[in-house]
C-alpha cells in the first residue's frame, strides 16, 4: 500500500506533514475543464464521470537500498522526495497543451539534471511551486498549500515504451491509479500518477551497496466529484 498525502500548513499537526522547504503562500489553482479532454490514454480504469481538479508535476528522486551484499537480491524501496509544481493551470489554457503533456516530464528531468529546472519551468509558465512530496516506507506526504489528497494505490500499468527512461536509462516507473482513503479534502477522489520519466529501480543489487537515488519526474492528475 502506498499513501499519498497532500496537505496544508494549517493541517501540519493533524497529518504530521513534513515540510521540506518554506512554502510560498498561494491559493488553489482553478478548475481544469479544457485540459480534462487531453488526459493521456492508458490502460488504467478511466476517470470517467470525475472532474479534473489539479495537474501537478513532481521532480525529485526515488530512493532505494541494497543491504547484505547479495548481488542477486532486489533493491528495497525506502522513499521518494520531490518538489511539486502546478502545470495544470497553464496547460489548461495552452492551445499546444496536447503536444506538450507527453514530453514534459522527461524535459523537466533533463533540465533538473543540468540545474536548469527553474529556467525551464519559468519559460513554460509552470514555475508555481505547490510544495514538497516525501514518501517513506510507512507513510507518504505531499505537502502543499492545496490540495490535500490521501490516497492508496489501486491499479498499475507499465509506462508506454516511448516514455523517457531516465537519465541513465533506468526505465520509466509504472503509471498508477490511486484512490482516496477518506481523509482527502478539496474534493480529491482519485489521483493518477502518469507520464512518468525515470525512477525505476535496477533489477538487482549487483554493483550496489547501501542506499541510492534514482532521479524521476511524473505528473499527478487529480480528480474529484462535481465542485
Ligand atoms: C515501518 O513500520 C514497520 C511496522 O509497523 C516497522 O517495523 C518499521 O520499523 C517502520 N519503518 C520505518 C522506516 O519507520
Ligand atoms: C483496479 O483496482 C480495483 C481495486 O483494487 C480492482 O477491483 C479492479 O479490478 C482493477 N481494475 C483493473 C482494470 O485492473
């Protein structure tokens, strides 16, 4: 079970949020009616009947560990850390959104590796940072001024073959459908982690010792019922 949690500073104590960096004050992005039609096709159960509320880009690392020096063993998952940016607000009014969605995560990942992420995001109008995401073995938190989503993984499907495989060809992580645990606010019901770039762990611990990070980027498309 993986938990994703988006929460506000006001709910800091209630949800034990870890806020990795000071958050800029900001209001929630508006609804995303026109972008909803551009949801990338995939094999996950569709968001039919739900309303697209937020589309957030996450850029960071997936963190893994190899213990015991056994080359044949599989790395364990210890967590993930990412910065979150509002891409939905801009894409919703961009006439070229359709062609930008798919390459966006890979571009962000490459830009980040060259220390040019801020410049890339700014040039595209995606530079509104919504907060931080922290995932440990036992709990996951997206800390943002809004929205709040606490969701559990329900369905997974492999990323498309054309997905950006990562800076060292690690492979794009699976696409996921995650559903509300009953604790979300801002009306979030279902979150799709899609358009993944990189982030996959190696098949074995061969040549690895201790913990290591695999850079990744992904888009979180967040849905809810009618407002
Ligand atoms: C996670 O939870 C398990 C069982 O509840 C516990 O044994 C383990 O120490 C926890 N791990 C961390 C990193 O807190
Ligand atoms: C998605 O997950 C739900 C709940 O785990 C399951 O009932 C359903 O069969 C899954 N659907 C697909 C298409 O995998």
